[in-house]
C-alpha cells in the first residue's frame, strides 16, 4: 500500500489473480489479497470497509452478489505490467513482472467492467507457494469469513 506522493513500500502479503465462474456462465475477474501481518490486515480492513466492501453473507457469497465499492477503482498498466487498486488516496499494487494478466482474466475484466476484490485475513501457511484460492474455498462458513471483505471495484477506462 502506498500513500499519495510516496515512492511506495512493500507490504508482506500474498496476491492472486483468478476468475470465478457463477452459474457456469458468468465469469468474474477476482483479485485476492492476504496480508501477512495482522496489523496490516486491520488497517486495510478499516480502509476498505469505509469504501463499501463488506463481509459477505452466505447467500451473497454463493450467488456472487458483491457490494459496490465507492471511491475505488482498478487500473491496469502495461509497462511494467501492474494491477493497481486505488483506495482513498492509497494504491494497492501487484506487479506481474514480465508477464501480463492471464487473457481470461483480462477478458472478464473488460466484459464486466469491474473486478471483484477479496481481502482475506492472515493465515499461517506452512507452504508459501499454496494458492490463496484454496483459502477462499474454506469460506463457506460464516466463521471462516470473519475478517474477510469482498466487493466489486470498477475498472478504470483504459
């Protein structure tokens, strides 16, 4: 997360880009963020909740009904390839190095004109290479969703 006008600082976290499919027809691009530290999670939780992201109820979660985040937007940059979420004067950026976001993700983002953003609480992971989507799969119970925020963030015009 980087405040306005700063060069930026890296937050220990895990990011993942994925595509969620609802009712076998609607594909939605999703950005998953899992901070490594509880204080970072709490700070992001407060900031994102103020923009409209919310803890999803079971009914909403299972149907892909996401609250719209006001005051946020997602921006895609090409050189270097980066996906950036702008939130309340701050930037949450994930650099993709020499690769670009996967084509299915880009197509879904352009079609939906929004990106689903999910903030997950820190999880002691024994395998640093484990996919975050595996944690999302465990969010079926309300106890597992405690500390999780989700919402739709508009895609900035390219």
